[in-house]
């Protein structure tokens, strides 16, 4: 055979699959997941067993951790010392496990995530309750297997006299499986086990009357009973865990938030740091100082608030944005019958009960065998005492111990064991007192044997024995519940004042999409002049608002942008604003046509939209309160090449005026426009002919003394009195507002309802800008074409008309 024939030619995927499946099987069964019977991972079991074997128990002195780690590595767990020491430390940490299985002297880490001292500095021993995990292990109660080098044996599982899987919980990640089982209250779990023994068909609802839910060592509050129930029924579920915090009043009309309990497995130092960062970054207003006052008396974090700050609002913000409130996901996976399984609560209890029945049966069998053996010896000793003188004579006549045993077996029919006991009997045992004690011991043994046989003969007696032991354990080790359970998950709400500094600012938005907020000081310093803007751009809105307000920006493409004022860039008055595309996603050719400030969305307010192709739509304002702000949202549905030309806020009792490019105008009440949903397209605004479109829509309070200003494409402008029109109804043709000419007929480019202080501006095809002051125009006839402001042949035709935005304080009295 050649050397190459020693090797198998196998595909790489087959070899990798085989090796990884072996590795996966190992880490699932032998590393990361707990056993359903004793709730321990192999490394934890080996640590407890090694300490027990070394007599490093609760009634002895502490011993160096390094010595225990060395024993575990050398005898049972051939892995790195850090994996053993880390597991050992976790079993001793009072903020990680509800009942510590190891007591440790020295620095064993902290809730702040500080690492423990090296194992050469710390000392450890088994806790009292850990001894209950190992009690009766020497009575053949569990199976043993050879260790990794076949030199000694180790237990497959511990007797676990209490249901450790639920009491201590577990967390781990292996290949394809992970586990997250929370710790529970020992007394409650024991009561649940007893209930399941008494009533095997008990439902999760029955069990939850006794066992409310997890009980974390760090206390805190659990919200969501439905999540607990689902987890107990299926093995998976979700709950909310929050720290225990109270808002206290202190001197000087101030408040402070005091946190004295944390959510489970949250790093306190990281949480405090995050809270302080929120204060420094001004993500939350009202926090003056964050202090960690934790000392040996207990956990205490104090969040000092500024004057007038909303304590409950700040607390809710911290619940929502820090680890003061976290989500805990149950994933109750454990090894049962050498297989990883997702277990429900009844399955876990059944698994533990089956284990205890096996342990107690084996323990009773062992005790019975020992009792029978002893009773046999005692019978022999009592028989020997009755023929003592002859027995002594036989022994004295014997050559040696072996000869003596043979002779007394032959003469008196003793068994080998009885003969051994007789020849090794000490002389003081031959007193009258000892004879009496033998008789008493025989009676006690007989009673004990009867009891043990009764346990083995009756399943009921077996369960009674387990229950008695569990009740004693509960009496000895059970403590008060530390975690409060609340039925519902609270919805966290807080006013915007909690997160935003309350400040009045000047907000501006231009047609090309440049927005900014400016401090009133910067605006005042410039006297409102020298506003930075591109040459072909114009202001759409100039408003004095508060940082807690919001702005709705509407575009010609039928979309809108929900923009909280505090999220707008803070830019000086003389500097160009930031383009809206840096804040939200919009199209390149989108223009802003209207900006509407909102302090709060009211049920009795509406938005009216007018489109170029002759549609008008009215929707409730509340529909436009947005949650998502990363992109422009749909304000109304547009068809084909249609676009929005005007948007107005109304109170439901306004008048509407729409005008077409052919010079027709129609006036009617907004109640003619039916109220529709957010995405609806709207209804016909006015009757249009072919190649006719709407150039303007106006909304105003009913008043016949109002004026209308129109601008035509040839640069003509005129002012008309609204009373020269007749009020009509929606969908009609309307009245003509321009005189028809045989050649070069005027086409409307803009129409506005104006007051004395308004200014109307327009731009020509050659880029020239002109402004008109309506108050200086005389009132013209409805059928006149007005007077020319520019020469369209030289300066270009009018392409765009707008009413100049003026400084407005919409929410000031």
C-alpha cells in the first residue's frame, strides 16, 4: 500500500459538514446550554462537584479560587482557566443570580461591569444552598461517567434538591441554539413544583397564580403579564423590565429622580453615562446633574432636575431612550434527554419532578440496602451476645482471624458479614448497655426499612417525601419577592418640552427649498434685511415660532414634509439656509409652495389644496400629523402632469376663489368642497375648457371690501373689488376678469386677495424681477386689462407670480 492510499479523497463540504456537526453537538450538549434537570451547564456542574469533593463547603473556611480552578481544569474541564473562573465568579454575583451558589471573598466584579480580581486574590467556598444541589450525591442518586482522561469519575447531573433551572435561570449561546431563562423566586418555584405534583394537568394559568413570573436579583418592575404567560406556554415571550424610579420634590421648587433598582443585566455605569450624555447633548431638557450615589448601603442614582422641569416627562424619556427600561426576551431552551428543547413551564416542572423521583428512588434504594445490611449485622451481633461465652471459647481456640470466622460460621450459621463484624467487635461493646442499644437499633432499623420499602412501593409516598423535602428547603432558603409585576406595558408619553429647549426663533423657507431657523437676536441685528437667498428664489414663509412648534412644507408634487422646528438647522440671518434635501428625501425638481406652522393639530381645522388641472380638495388637518420624518409624505394624489399650486389652512368657514389662465374667476364657500381622506385626489374646482388651467386659488374670510390683484403674461396688472363678482357654487365656469382682444390676448399668470400692506412680485422669462404695491393701484373694472408694469417685448413675458412673504407671528395674541 502506498502512502497516498492512506488518505481518503472526500469533498470539502462533506468534511466540513461532518466536523462542524460534531463540534456543534459538543458545544450544544457540553458547553453552552443548561441541563433541564439541575439547571447547570457542564462547567458549573464541574465547579460545584470539585468544590464538594475537596470539602470546600459552606461550613469550612474559604479557599483560594485558583486552587479550585486548578482542580476543575486538572480533573474535569480541560479548557482555559478564564472560562472556569468566569463561570465561578458569575455563580457568586448577587446581581446576576437570585441565590448565589458560591460565596466569594474579595472583588468579584460589580454591577458597573468592573472585572473581578484575579483568581489568585479571591477566595471561595460553596454556599449553603449549593450543598443542597449536591446532597446525597454519594448515595448513587445520579449516574457517573469517566472524566476526560479516564482517571476519575464525574456526575452526569447533580441531585439538585431544588429546581435550580428556574431559580437561577440561565443564559448562553451555542451553535444554532441560544437560551435565556430568567431567575425566579425559590419559594414560588417550589410551590409550583408541589402544585404540579398534586395536579399534573395544571395549566399555565393555574401555575401563574402561585408563580407570578421572574424575580430578578436586581429587583425592578416587570410589565406585561401576557408576555410572561406566552413564555410559560411556549418557551418564548417578551416582557418589559424597568428600573424602580421615583420623582421626589426637593427645596427650591425643584424635583429629582431617584433610581434605586435596575433592570436585570444592565450595566449601571454605562446607563449613568448615557443619561449624562443626553444632558450634555441637550437631547433632553431639564436635567441639571446626574449623580451615582451608590455605596455599601445600596444602589442609588440621582438625576437632579432644573426648576420647572417636568419630572414625570423626563423619567418617561429616560425609560424610552436609556437602559432604565429594557426588553427581556424569554428563550427557554435546555437539554432534555441529551437533546436541546424549547421548554414550556409545565415541561420544565415535569422534567424536574421526573428527575427528583429518580433521585429519591435511587437514594431510597441505597438507604434501604444499607439499612438491610446493618440490620443483618445487628441481628448477628445480638445472636452473638446470646452465646457469648461459647463464642469467645471458639475464637480463643482459633489460629487466626480467618480461622475464627470459619469456625463461628460453621458452628453458629453466621453469614460472612456477621462473622466479620463479630471478630472485629471491641470488648466494650459486650456491656449490658450495648446489648440494649443493639436491640433499640434493631427496632429503629426495622421501622426505617418499613418506611423505605413503603416509599419504593407507593408513588404517592414517593411524592410526599419529595414534597416534604422541598417544603423544608423553602422554609430555610426562600426570601421575599424583589421584582414587582405589573399587568400592562405602559405607553411612554412625554411633551416635546422635555426634549426641546423652549425658545422663540425666526423660521424661513424659500421656494427652492432652503430652510433655516434664526435666533431673534440675529434677525433683529440685521433689521430683517440682507436675507441670504439665491437670485431666482423667493421667500415662501417668514414666521416667528417656538422651537416646540412644527412646520408643514408642501411641494408642487403633492407631497409634504413634517419638520419640527427644533430639528431645523440653526443658521444666521445673513447666511444661506440648508437645502431641505439634506433633511429629507425629495425630488430634484420639487418646489415648496406653502409652509404652514402647527402648534397642535386641531380636529376643527382643514387643509384646502388647489391643483393646476382644476381639482380642489379639503382634508382634516389631523391626518397630516406624521410619525416618520425621513422622507416627504404624500399630501394628495396627483394624476398625470398635474401639480399643486396653492395650499391653505381653514377653519371650515372660509371662502374660496379660483382663477384660470384664460381669465375666468369663480367664488364660492368652502363647504361646497366635500371632506376627503389624506391620499384622495379631490373634486372639480371650476369648469375648464381645453388647454386651460388654474393659475391661482385663494382662501379668505368672507368680506366684500377685499381686493383682488391680477397679473397677466404681458406684464399688465390691475386691482379689482371682490364685490364686483357674484358668489357662486363649485364647478361652475365663473366670470371673465379680462377684456378679450382680437390679437395678443392677455393670459392670467397670478391672482391674489390682498390687503393694504401686501406686495405682489413677479419674474419674467428673461430673469427680471418686479414688485407691485396693490395699495397704489386704483380700482379697475372687472373687464379691463389693467395697466402695463413692464414691456414684455423687451423684458420677457411673466412666468412666475407670488405674494411676498411678510414677517408673521401666527401664534402670538
